């Protein structure tokens, strides 16, 4: 009887663990990097570039911002990376913020899908905002150090979408 119970408990734990791993496989960490030479911030999803590549390009000060999704689903918005070759600015823009034509008229090109973010606030989520200074845009979660960006003259705070605060808690809060 005890062996049957232990075996059943082990089987349930294995199945639960596999389901948890599968749920987490759709999550991706979103980080911010800084390039002192260009005085520019870039928002990058894990595995978008190899970390060594970013370091070779002069990016440093990697900071985890939030967690997002790899795949589309109801209640999610696609977020794209755009690059301006003149200003060397990279901007992460949700698909419903600007049209492609508007971005190209502002000098941006090389549109590339980065991740999918939530469109509604839920448990364990945080608002994500875009701050602007001149031609530079920076992505800052509501839990970020906004005073530091105000001191650097970033203004025009604009809401973009919601990110997941901690990926390990995502299933607990039924975000998947």
C-alpha cells in the first residue's frame, strides 16, 4: 500500500513538473543594455542576440526588466525592435503604438519581432513605459528607477503594455 502511494505521488510530481516546465518554455526574459559610446539603451529579449555579441558591440550594464511571452495569444500584443541608422537608436514598439509608415518616416528600419506582452494588468504584472529624450527611447517598467531617467532628461513617459514581474510565479497567477 505504501509503495503504491509513493509511486503515485512520484508520478503526479513528475507530470506536474513536466507541465510546469512546458508552461515556462513560452516565457522569455526581457533585458535592457546600455552603450556608453552611443549613450543609448537597448531592450533585448533573451536569445535575441548572443550575450557575447552584445558585449563585443560595446553594450554593458545588463538589467532584467520583466518577463514576456514567445508566442502570440489572446490578450497579448507583439513588440517589435526598430533601428534608426542615423541616430543609432533602437526602440521596442508595440504593434498598436505606431504604424510601420510612421516609424519609417521617423527614420527607423529593420523591424524585427522581439516578444509578446500582455495587454491587461493581472496579478504579478507591471506596467511598462517608454521614456523619450531627443531621438532616444528607453523602456522602463513601473518598478524601475524613474528618478534616474528624469535626471538624465528623459521625458514623455508613455504607457506601452504589461510585463510579468517574476517568471517563476507566472503559473501561480495563471498568466499562461
